[in-house]
C-alpha cells in the first residue's frame, strides 16, 4: 500500500506535530480578469463569496485593490486578519489541541495588491502565536519579481507556499473559462518562481467545459514538467450567480460525474512522484448556492468514496 504524501504527513514530518491551515479572506482583493485589466466577469465558475466562508459582511463597500492602487483600508484589513485567525485558532485548539498553524490566504488573488499592503498583511500573519508559515493563493498573471523577492526573503525563516491556480494547460480551455491568460503565462511565472526557490502548489480542476479526462491528465503532466511541488485536485461544480450557472441552466454544460472524477483522480495520482505532496482531492459546498452536481454537496461522503476507491488501487490517502 503506497502512502500518499498528504499535507498532514508532510508538515508532521517537518515540524514534528500536526500543522493546521487557517483560511483567511481579506476584503478588497480581486483579480485582473474581474477588474478589466485582462478580462471582465472573472472565470466562468467564479462567485467569490462561495469560496470566502470567513469574509465578514461589515466590510467597507466596493473597494478593490490592484498593484498600483492606494489602500485606505489597510488597518481594517489587519483587524480582519487577526479576527479571523483568532476565531479559527480557538476552534482548532479546542477541538484538536492544535498549536502550529499555516495562514492560508485563500480567497481571491492574494498577491494582486500594492507591495506595502502584502508586506503588512504577511508580516502580521507571521507574528501570530503558533504560526509557522503562509500559503498564498494567487494567479500566475498576478505575481512579479518584487513580490517574489519579498516572499523568498520570508522563506528563509518560515514555511512559504505559493498556490497557483493552473486549472488547465489547454489554451482553448483557458479561453473558454475566461481565464485571461494562456499556458505560456503559467509556464513563465512558475519558472520564475522556481528561480526564487519558492515552494509551489498547482490547482488543477477536473471537469472543465469541453475537457475530457485525458485533457485533465495532460494538465497534471504539464504542471509536473514545470516542477511544482504539490497539487490540489478538485471537481468543477456549479454555483449560483456565475456564468457557468447560466450555461448549466441552458443545458450547455454537464458537470463531471462522481465516477468519472474519481477515476481521473486515480490516474492523476498514479502520475505523481512520491515526493510530490497532494493537498486536496475533493471540493464542494454544503449550502443552497450549489446547483450541481449533487455529489459535491456532502464532503464527508465524497471523501469516503474517494478513500475507498484509492484503497482498491493500493493508495492510502
């Protein structure tokens, strides 16, 4: 039985105890294919509130950052960061006895802001008790050498991960989902991130519009060739208030079945070298915003089915 290198196993080996991720959602962050820099409307599957469970509703109204903008709300963001950290830490400490944490800047594009804002937020996050590092969700078209230089400096004393939304290596797919960049951009900035010695996690979605399982596996091979250190795999599901929801309602998009997803996942895992970490194998949302597929509603059942299928193939997740 091959034991998959999960995030839990990786961090326990490195730090001698379990390390817990604390997801953070900061007001004001957006991305360049929402604000019109490269496109408008965002990716077809994107409705950001669905991916921002910690985002408070008392945030300042409609302010959006960019790398060249002023940020009059930094103090609010710092308060927001600390409040989310303390709230989640309290729960994890009570439930699991957690003592070490990675701050996960999860929602939106978390390098798409002035460098001074990023420095303030990341420094604040690393100052919290028990925090050993950061994981920063972003896009390859929203990073630059100034930010990479800063992150490389942080990585000398902390665990720093850059999580890139690769999603697909197909230029046709990237255009279809309104990604706003092509595979060449992904290749260029992953190579640049390598030059700075930073650890990278690639997000790859299975079941994108027009894609076959074979195309999804090509995306995995593409990211492996680029030398990423970790993956997050997940199925594409449809939530309300997205362009994808409109296509689904018109019968123009059919979500991936659970059987097809699990089989594609198994084939993807077979491609991974033992030293490549696998951080996620499922996704879904347990509320009324989920339109389809139904099997993405209950994560517990989804994970049970995935684990059982992996076990039959000789993998322990």
